[in-house]
C-alpha cells in the first residue's frame, strides 16, 4: 500500500495538468494594452488568436501557448477592435487615390495650376474626374469654365466638390452632355448660370446626373484596380470593414465586390448598399442569393432627402444666411421617398437615408415613425446618414424611434471653418450634436464619408474628442459642449458600427469567440493628450486573424 500514495499523487497532478491545458493558439499578442470594447473588462495585456477567431483575452496567456504558437511582442502598444467606417464611397476613393487632387488648392490660381499640370500629363483625351475641390478654401467663389477651358485641352472634365453634391465641368464636357442655356433644371438639382443665363459649368445634386449619363462606365479591370487601391489604403489606416454607400450607382459596386469575393481576392469586410429606388430589384436579389456572409454582405438601401451644407442644397426650415432666397433642395420627391421607405421596410430590407438640414432630418424621422408604427417590435435599425443639423426637438427622437445616427466627425472640424456664414447660432447648436445624441441614449456611429473626408478613423476620433477646426481658430473646440470622450468615440467606430450593420454578435469587440479583426496602435489613446491622437500610427491591421498590414519602420 505504501507505493499507492505516490501513484495517486502523480495521477492527480496529471489530471489537473490536463484540465488546465487549453487549445493552442496560432498567434498570441503579448505586452499590449487592449481596449476590448466590452465594458465589463478593463485594459488587458494579451490576446490569443486561433484561425479567424479570438481564442482568449486576458493576462495569463501561458495555457494557450503551444509548440507552434507565434508570440508577437507588441512592446506596450495598444490594441483596439478593427475600425468600421459607417459611410464610404469606396470605389470612388480608389479612383481618386490616383486622380487629380484639388483638395489642396487654396486659391483660384492654384486650382487652375493643378488642373493644367494634371491634364498636361494625360496624353490622350480621356475624361478628367475626381478632384474634391472646395471653393470655401479660396473665399467661396464658385469656379467658372472660363478659368480652365484653355488649360484642359481636349479632355472632358467633370470634377466634384469634395462633398459630392456639386461638380464642375469644362466647356468640352458641357458640349458632350448637351447642357446649354435652354436646358431645363431637373427637379432636385441646379444648373448654375452666369448673369447672362449661360451655364458656368457648376452643377448641383440631381443636375449632376445630366453629365453622369455621358461619362463612360469604368471597365471591370479598372474597377478591380480601384478596389485594390482602396483596400490597401483602408488597411493602412486600421479600417477592417466599410459600409459602402456606392460610387457607381450601387449595383456596379456590388458586382465588383462579388467578383473579388468569388476570385478569393476580397480581404476587407464590405457591407454594400444600393440605391433606395431599386428596392424591388434588391428584394428579388436577396430572395435568390441571400444577404451574403461575414466578408461581403448586402441588403441595405441608401436614399436621399437633401443635398449638402457646402453646396447650399441641404434642406432647412429657414433660408441660408448667405443665400437668403434658398432653404435648400429636396433631392428626392418626398412622397416618392416615403413610399420607397415604407415598401422596402415591409420587404425586410435595411434602410439608410441621407439627411443634412434640420427640415430633412425631421422629415425622415417622421417617415421612420410611420414605418415603426406599422410593424411594432420589428428590429428595423433605421439609419440617418450624417444627421448633421438637428433641431433640439429632433435629438430625443433618435432614441425614442431607435434610429441610428450615422455620423462623420471629421466634417465638424472641416465645416466649422465656414459654417457660420451659412447658419445662425441657433441652428449651429444642433450641428454635429454627438454628445447630445449620446446623452439622449441614441446609438451614434462614426465613419468618414470618404472621399469627402479622409479614410482615417484616428483623425475622426481626434475630431470628435477635440472639435478643433482645421483652421486652428477653435483650440478649445467648435461648440465644445458636443465633444466626446476617447472611449465614446472608440465605441462609435467599433461596437456601435457593428450594431448598425447587424453584426454585434461577431464584430466590434475583442472577446473570445468573436471574429479576429483588430488594430495595433503606436500609442495608448487614453494616455496621450487628445491633440496628439491624430498623430498616432497604425502599426498592424488584422482581419480574420491574418495580418493584412504591417507598418514599415
């Protein structure tokens, strides 16, 4: 019997050892500070990944270390869930990365010089597109075709203002589109004309479609190139998923993503939206093809109420200060928009509507309220894209109706440079009301509206936390009572965006069992002064457990 005691002791030790042995991870990230997005967890120090999922987060990774596990020492850097951008025009962004850049033009002369240089480099007679100009950068004067006709050669030119609600054409493009003094202004748009009634080259909102019909559709090869460039740019900035509101009419965009997916070349997660007016087509498409998977999904519709503040086409109750005869435009007939929303919602499709002005936001909130009353208890997750200028009465309605405010914080520090020339203080107090919406228990999500703003979540977080306008004239913040904490801004780019895309059970948090999408940052966002957030670098980007970007030192 004296030999049995040591035998049982060894057996017990072996059994305990076996019970503590965990599944071996493929990779373990150690010496990190992890913001999990899960309020029940404080900052953790290690993260284990197995396949495309998170295996473990905590402070004792040893049980998950196997003989083939790769250990990655992050030297005290920060890990956050992968950033989701709630609103992009993704393929246009890929195009613009290689096109003329007019965003840097600060004077009329610089605008002309940049176009002259770019057109001279393009030897054939292809269309010149992209641009992203901002007339407010040189005082607010809209460009005229006489500025650039002599420097654009045989190129038809149609370059967009950075907000996408106004574009500028040269005479060659106007001729090809047949736009003359006699061309009627389409509903929901404006053809800007000089004092003699001659088109100046500037087209606003629905008037841009007169030109768009003449612009050649990119080839599949070109679209694939745009996607590749855009994806690489996203990874460099820590973006692991985009909600794409389309660049080429929505269906071409979706076909491009599906082609990449089928060829096993889609590495970024995409939620693809198509135009609201095509809801019957999407309904049929979803019935035949489902709604995709965790990498590529569809089933969302994007509609418009109005235009933009920068183009003076956002729809307000009161006139613009600098355009006293205008309250903006209804880009879509409101009766038709209401009909589409109610029908598409009844079909089980997800609806996101662009609304900038206070009257536009009130209108679409009323439509959503009507839809909610028709199907009580349904999980609609209605979205208002931008939710930019709100009356004080509108703010609590977002939570009451469970409407998601899909916002883009960089716009606040950009528009804040000149918005006071358009709107009075009363209206500006409801502009980019991040804090008021969150305090009212609304779900707020963040993104860029790329190419309108940079596809850089860290700059968006900086904007939300500081509200320092780009001209540095508001060091304490533009309407500073709307500033957010770092944690609130992070949630808007991660947890809340996952919810806005019906993926909260798989993405948005760093938690065992969730998909392994995360980003390693050079600095702990909670340890640095807010003004330094925009200088933080993305060190690594991980999607589905695979490192898709590693910063070169």
